[in-house]
């Protein structure tokens, strides 16, 4: 496919905010794609060169892109900067200055040239990157230059989520019932390009043969929630009850001496945990394995586990060794997904757990998560109270005969949170979709409140549920505005469903945790909106901590969960007090 043809599709996607229209456009693009291009087209349309877990970053800043445009267009950088200042979009700037027709480059050629920019490292790499990108821009038309420029600095923003791609792929094959097969394969490899390429090369039979493989992160299983231990036992019977740690969820892939680690949102995090890497290499008794658990910072002298915010300091790129000395880690392993050629995801939980325990050498920084098996609700609640007293989040009950449900949220795993009373005592993760500039004292920070949304997996959209202005320090507000301004967009994102109009719309990217007094019905928000136009909202919300960089937008709580929490809340209010 010619790259110009692909940009025609990008233009159509960029111009619509309608989900059904987006499906139709994408399915048309995929029908037109061949097996050599399909993976590259999917990566490019989602604003990436490869899946996030492979960690290939282009490494081009606005400043470097301006120099590339300047060189390609033989225009002084000052003029490029002036045009950019006027329109606020380096894509449009490139489009204005690149005035030739182009050489008819293919998608494959453009992809390879951008990949060369990303792979350029070492001494003199900055100048070489500028040169490679400038050379590419000299060979394309103005429209192509617009989308190349947006792509290399991460501003493509076509609003194409993973579920949208899966749905469009099935639609392109003329059979929407293929969606579950495609999703299963994706859940096992986390690589949409690979799934699509396999579909075009080997058909549905090839997709059905997808299996777990070391080095490809498995999309992590998620919990449902219930408000009482009685309801948990009623739902799943005798259960394995584990402590729920307030740490950094990590999936470890061991291939002999090669160790990779991935976060909840499938980013490579190996560099963050050097001590865990060494422990896995030396103390996991398997040549190949995929293990899941939580990494937590702890006090070596007292054994006290630190909060998530302390552990999250490992997100930094530098000074990891010093942090490891100040805040050493423990890794609490809670599941085994693969070991020495055997796929454990399809085996019952109790079998996975038994094998996991046999692989871990004792008295190391790796240990199995705390667990006991019971069908007694009182025992679960006592264990829960003890866990909270120790500074943990609570407990998770797991169905003993359940397989590992990659990428799914179901009642195989159930979180126990405190019973709902007149106030909402649970935290909720929301995705930021915009912000309001604020008044009075807040005006000087340029931000007074954020607009938060929850995720609707059925439509692959974000539905608003609250405005949050409390819980932020002045330093956090200032930092938050700068972060959000980098992903600001001129209009409501295609995946956002909102009746409110914030002062600044942003791309759905960051998740934040909030507490609220209760969930109420509201005509002002779209989460769970019924035929009368009444949705659900959080009453008196306040932020807890700062941005959850370990979570991606789709990890926000779902509309379904909000509705269920509202139901539990109503039941609790209706109960007589003794």
C-alpha cells in the first residue's frame, strides 16, 4: 500500500468522532491491506512502531522535529517556530512548508525509515536522527509530512483503541463472530500486529493456534469486587484467599538467564527491579517460566511494607541503584502462567499455585503471596481486617478450579472491600479526559479541576463520572497542568462521551485514584446513562496520591463496576442498624 493512501484513511479517522463510522473506516483500511503491510498499518494507526512491551521509542522532541522540517523545507528554524507558534501543530507546520508532491513511497518504506530514526543511538545520534527524518520528509507530499510529523512526536491521536482494532479486523473478514478468537490470541501475546498478520497469512486456524510464549506479555487477569465475604462464598464456594498488596504488579518472563519484566499496562520494567531480576535468575527453579506477582518496597529492619507511592519511585530512569539501597524490594508471587514448556493458564488455580510454590527457593526476596483456603465468611473477614491493619489493600478470593483468564475481568478473582455504608469506602480509578482552568487562587496554576471518566469496554469509550478538584497539593496541580498540556487536543477525543465541556480536552492517557462520599444519579454525566439521560456521578470526590503510571486508560474502573457499586451502596443504606 502507498503511504499516501494510508494518510487518506488517517484524514477520515481524524475527522470523525462517531464510533460506528470509525469501525467502517478501519475495516475498509484492513480489507485493503495485504499480509506484508497489515502489522505496520496497525502499529502506525495506533501511534507506535511496535507493541509497547518492546519499548522502541522514536526519541524525537519538538525541537529536533523543527530542525528536521527546517532542513527538509530549506527554511530557517525561526520561521518553522513562528508557524508552529501560530497553529500549535507541528503536523500542520510540516504540511504548510512541505509543498512538493512526493515520490509515492510505500507504507513499508516509510515505516522502515521511521524505524531507522528510532534505532539510531550512540555518539552523534541526534544529528543522524535529524538527517534521516529530514531525508524522509524530502520524499513525501505535504499531507504525508503532516502525519509523519505528528507520529514521530506522539501526536497522531486518531483515537483507535485495541478493542476498536479487534472489532474492525473481524468486520474486515466479514464475520464479527471472529472477534472472541482474535481477542483470545491478543490476550496471550499483547501484539495486535502479530495477530492481524497471522490472520491474513494463516487464517482463523492460525489464530486459534496462538499459545503462551516467553517474552510476549500475557494481558493480565483482573478482579471483580463484592462488598462482603458472605457474598464471595455464595458466589464461588470454597476459595483461596490471598492478601492484596498495594504494590507494583509485575509479570516476570524467564528464559534461562534472560529475564524480562512487564507492568500491568504491558510496559517493559526490567530496569526498575535489578534485585528481582537477579533473584529470578538464581532462585526460580525452572529454565523458562512466566510468573506474576507484586513488587513492594519494604523496611529491612522491621519488615514493614511501604506504600505504593514509595515503590513507584522506581519508575525513574536514573538512580535505581541508590533507590534499591534505600528502599529494597520484596516480590510476592501469586500466579504461574508457564513453566518449562507447559502452559499453566488453562490449568486450575490450585494446581498453578502448588507448582508455583515448588519453583521458589526459600528465604529469598521472592516469596509466595500470603494465602489460606476456606469456605468460612468469618475467617475471610478476619483475614481481611488483619491485612488492612498491616497496611495492605485487603484480600482477593480466587476460585480454586478456575483457569487464568488473560485480559478478562470476572468472578474467578474477587476483591473484598469494606462494606458500603452511607459513604463510599472504596477507591475508584478514573481516566482524565480534560481539565477546567479554575478560578480564584486556583487560576494562577491554570488548572482547578480535572474531568474524570470510567471505561466502557462494550463501546471502547470513556464515559464521564466526575470532576475532581480536591486532594491535590499546589505542587501537584502545577505539575499536573504541565503533564496534561503535553497531551492536550483541540476537540473532544473520539473515544470520550461527555456532556460537559472542559476548558482543555486531553487525550485519554492518565489514570488517577479517587475517593468519594458516595455514588449518585446525575444528568450531568454519561457513565451508565439511561433512556431518561440520567447517569452516575461521584459525590465529593478527592484525589488519592498522584497519577497511576502503572495503569493504562483501559485499566480505569468500568461503567459496569460503578453501577454495581451503586447497587451495593443502596443495599447497605437499606439495612437496619442494630
